[in-house]
């Protein structure tokens, strides 16, 4: 007679009873420190948790430019004077008109977390390089290049500029990162 296996000796995925719920299910599980189970996320699911809530809230409340030209004008004016509301409106335009929601941005955050680390960018990036990257991705997106998701990358850079401008103004990032002159443009 074969030896009986105790339930506690079986892997979690085997002992777990998953009711027919109509929810997508890979069958894989990961446990939190408290023992709660979750299905592990894939990169394609995105990392919404990495998008700064202040940028989400600002974009949700910002007026949305009527078209791409107006959005770019608002961005240029906002960058010229270090104005957060114009940057938020540009983000709102990208989310509403070019990206169809936040998902592609969340996927961009997930890919960045794999490449660098979760929240690596929050340590602080030079504003000049971030502005340059934003415009480079905008240019590639408008030309229809598909080697990567340039609209999502442009949005990611706009969010980083929004976040860094806010934190520079509050004194939460070192002034040396302000290579674009955000503080000088605001008279800070």
C-alpha cells in the first residue's frame, strides 16, 4: 500500500482549491508575509503601483488639450516656466488620446522595474536628460516607429518630469538634478 501524503506536504498550488469563478487563472500562487495568496503578475499586467499617485491625481483633474499640437504647446509652455499643471494636462492628453488609458504606461513601469529595479527612477534623474528623452520618444511616436512603445515612454518621461519638478520645488531632491533649470524658470 502506498504511503499516504499529508495535505501539508503537498505544494500550495496542488492543495489550493480554486472555485470556478470566471477569473483568469494561471494556477501559480505567491504568498505574502502574512500568508495571503496572490497570483503573480506578469510584465504584461503592468505595475500600476509604481505610477506616482500625485501624477495620477493631477492628470485626472487636469484639463485635456483638444489635440496633439495643443498638448505639445501646453507641455512646452509648462516646461518653460516649471508649471506642474501644464505637464499634468499633457499627461492627461496622452492617456486619453494616444494611449487609451493607463495600461501601456503601467507596462512601461513594469519593464523599467525589471531592467533597473522597482522605483529606481525615484532616486532622482537629471531633468535635462528626462526632457530630452521625452521629446525623443514623442518624435519617434509621431514618425510611427514601433521598435518600442514610444507613446508610453513619452508618458513615462512626462510623469518623471512632473514628479521631479514637484519634488525639486519641495526641496526633496538635490538641486544638482535640475539640469534643465526647472527651479530657475520658476524663480526658486
